[in-house]
C-alpha cells in the first residue's frame, strides 16, 4: 500500500510518523491535494486530515483520482450524503470517522449502551462537554456531534453540548447523565494525537479489497468482535 497525506499539519505529520513506523510508503504530502500527480494517485490511499473548507474543495478530486480515501477531517456532515454518493459513483472506497481513535470508538459504544438503558429507565438529562486545543476550527467537534446523535436518538431528548477551545488539549470528551439522586459520567481523554493517526492508518489498510463508503467504527467492531 502507498499513502498520500492531504493536509500536512500536526495530524498529517503524526500520520507520516505512523506510516514510517509500519513500513508503509508515503508517496506524498500536500496542502493542495488537487495538484497531486493523477497517475500516481490511482496507486494510493489518500489520508485526509485537512480543514473543513479544504475538504469541501477537494473531495471530488479525491473521489475521482485516488484508489481509496480515509477521511478524518470533520465539519462536512451537512454534505455527507452527497459526498458518499459521489464516492460510490466513482467506485472509490472511503472510510470516514469523526474520530479514528480505537478508544473513542469503544467510548461511542459505551455511550450508546448507557444512554439506551437510561432512555428506557427515564428520569435522566444528558449533557456533553468537549475540550480541544485552540487551533481546532470546528466547534462542537465531530466527535461531540457523533455522541450527541447517539444520546439524543436513544433518549428522545436534546443533550446540552458545550465546547471549550484552550491551549494544546489533544481532546477530552465527557458525556454526563444527570438524575435526581445520582449522576453517571463517561469520559475519554486523548494523551496525544497519536491514537487518531494510528486508527487512520489502520483504516487505510482496511481499504484493500473494500468497496463502498463506511464509517470506521463499523469496520472496527467487525474486526474486534470476531
């Protein structure tokens, strides 16, 4: 497998380090993926950790030219159906996630289970607090929005969601359930960006022989629940 990194910021550099550690060729890294050699692109998986604005400009080029795509950029959920349909039309497999950390995806499963149980029990009000570094452009985070969708769907109420942008926090997500006599709290804290990069490279390896568009957690759970 060959990989190309779209968006060569801190996450892109971390992905590059993980690729090197695993002996996977990085065939390029670019802040402007549309300038990448189209003939080489057909051999490569594009790993995108750019910006919401950049991805909105680049997704058609990626779908049309790369062998496969792994998209860790968030902030484009409003066009997800359009993007997914186009990747399907182009026959380009794509794996996307609001968060590629294995731990976060297990956290999603835990939030799903707890909110489902409390939704049936009744009497609890949910909230979500997410904290990230001051450079993160979208707020709330894609991870917080995923948690919100899970919780709201299970409990039939709208969770209060708050976002904090401060310093160099890699990412902290808390889901709380407030009752009259007690509180249940689930929390995930990333120590660095490394977990996101490792999950993205895992996803890139999953694209071999894959077809269609998939959320990372679906493929991850199939793998770990065997």
